[in-house]
């Protein structure tokens, strides 16, 4: 009997695999880091072959560690870092260039050209997105324009484009399947989220051959088979990591909200079958597509969340392990007036400033390492609060409850400060691997482990609730200082 579900979670900094049983217990996990490449200031790349090899390796490690037969795995769910762009030759299977990561800012000039052509409003209305170098569309154009012979090869039908999910499905099925799901398609800045199709006008404007693009399918279905010793396992769920986390948090109803604390931070609210156009700098995106039913979400994106802690660890050498940040932050009663704005790759929602850069301000002779570490911790919560405020203004009412997940959600100091600065209750679930769990849910639905989302909603259990304790005047003063610091960082790299 097939009684296990395998989640492949390909993230910005690592490839992970988690094996769940059908009661959502974690049986085995494996993880390998994926190197980031920084060829120039503001450029971020990865090796697509490393993305695949690390993901394949942890998949096999998990199966070996669990001591089960592959024939017992009912389905594989794939979740991925979104927007990251890969172009490869469909005959050789080799990428024509490194993966251009979602954080990369090299295509900002192309975005400016689109805006100057008057396409700003069209892009917002059609794709739900704000014109920004964050998304896949201009990354594809850059590859076609800058890699020798790439454009000719693409026009001759020899090249394929995919976000990381497409690349993994193609590789795992030995090149038999070139697909993506609606959630990932909605992050390319090429997909009409209302008519559910690739947009011809944007493709023509950017000179991207449509034949490069994957077929867009629902998020839960059998896409193809992975050949294992003595078993063929169906790939049965695909979603972008943030939409998968929304699903894994059982945010199935309109108004449900989650925030993921990973490399970046991502606040999503399920808006049901209504695609709400934001006036506050939020994105409208597809939350999930099950069969012919499409749910939408409002999303706010923070580009540098947990990555600021990695920066303190790796570049500034302030501590040896990321988890040490919580300890050092708690050693001082406040930041001593120091603010850190980690706009290393610009600012996301609600500011959308491609030219913002990092800013450490308020330093005095008495500033210590601990003050800076605490300022870095608090910067994650401040950025998320900017998203929460934008969403509150959009809804016209206060947000009282947010479900949280991601690696940094284990940090009690950060979660309490988030509750304090946002004045809302923070719910941390028992299973914090909600991105991978969302993948398992999608695969399980497709292969009949569960009948519908009502069964899944009964599985979610809370671990801890963080309630606001900060005085209103203190909150007001701290937020005023944060807004001033953000103002200093904006437009810094603009010519």
C-alpha cells in the first residue's frame, strides 16, 4: 500500500526533501545547500545543474534514510523558489546560462523601458504584478539578448524556459514533461491571471517566443512519472513556495493570512475567487488552482528577511550559527536607536524601489555588536509590518491573526517582536514545515489520499500564540524611526 508522500522543496539557499506519512508525520528529511553566485553588484545567479543535483540527491537520501520502498510513496509534490529563471536546450538538456535568481536586479533598465512605453497599468491589470526586475519576464529577455546565439535558438524552437518547478519536472521525467502550474505562471509577469493564459502582448513586447513556455496546469494533478528502482512515482503536486505555504497552513478560506519567514518574507491573504487589485503596493496573484477552480491572493514581498541574519553570520562574522542571533538580540533591552534597513537588492512591497540599498543608521560610540544584531532581527519584523499595514489599509480593517512559518519562525524573540510591533496575534503551528506540507497536501489530493480540503483543515494544530505586549506610544515611536530609516535607503543607487 502506498502510504507516504514525498515533498521536494527547492529554495533559494537549499534543496530539501521531506517524507511524510498520511497522518502528516515527518518520517525523514534531508537538505543540501545551493551556492549563490554574485557576478556583479546586484546580480544573483545559481547553477541549474546544482539545483537539480542537490534536489535529486536529497530525494534519494530521504528514501534511503526512511528504509521504505519507493513503491510505498503515493506521490511527489514539488515546491520551489519562484521567479528564478532557467533557459535550457531541449535536445541536450543543458542550460544556456546560469539560473537568474528572483533577487537579481540586472534587468531594472528593461523594466524602466516598459514603464516608459506606458505598459505599467497594463502589466498590473493583466498579471496582477507591479513592473519589477523581481519577476521572470525580463530575465528571459536578458538571456535571449545577451547569451550568444540564444535568441536564434529560441526562435528555432530549440530552447525551453521554466521556473525551477518546470526545470525539476523536466529533469525528473527525463525530458518528457514541460509544464508549470498556475501559481508559478502567475509570477512570470507574462501570465494573464484573469483569462488564465500566456499574454501575447507582453510576449511580443519582450520578444519572447511563446514556444519556449511551459504548459500551464492546475496545482494538484499527475504531471508525469519519476522512475525509481522497482517503482514509478507520480509527480502529483506543484506550487510556488509561498502559495504552497498558504495551502500548508490550511488557509483555504477568503481572509485567511500567513507570513513565511525565509530568505525573504512573504505575507499572503487568500481572497477566494476574487482577484483584488491593490492600491497599496501589494501584488495580486494566484493562490492555488484545483481542477477548474482558481483562488487568488494578495501578496506582499520582503526581499531580504532571514538573509540579513545570514549576512551578519557570513560577511560580518558576528556569530557562527544563525540561531545565535536570538541569543545576542536578547542581551540588550533595545537597539540603542540603531536601525538596519536590509535593502541589499532593493525594496519590495509596499515601496517597490529597485534602487534602494542597505542602510545602517543611528550608530553612536556606544553601539555594540548586540545592538546591530538586534536591529537586524527587528528589521525583519518592521518590513513585515509594512506589509501588514498595507494589507490593513487595503481591507479597511485591522488584521487580528496571522499564521507564521519558515525557518525564522522558530525565533521566539522575533515572533514576539512581530506581535508587538504589528499589534496582532501570531499563530505558530506545530508543523512549521508548511511549504513542504503544502506540497504533500497537493500531491495527496491528486492521488486520492484525501478527498478535499475540508479533511486537510482538520489536521492543522497550533503550537504557540504570541500576543502583543508593547505600549501604543512605544510602538508609534519605533515605527516612526523605522520609516525615517527606510527613507534614507530609498533611491540610493539611482543614476
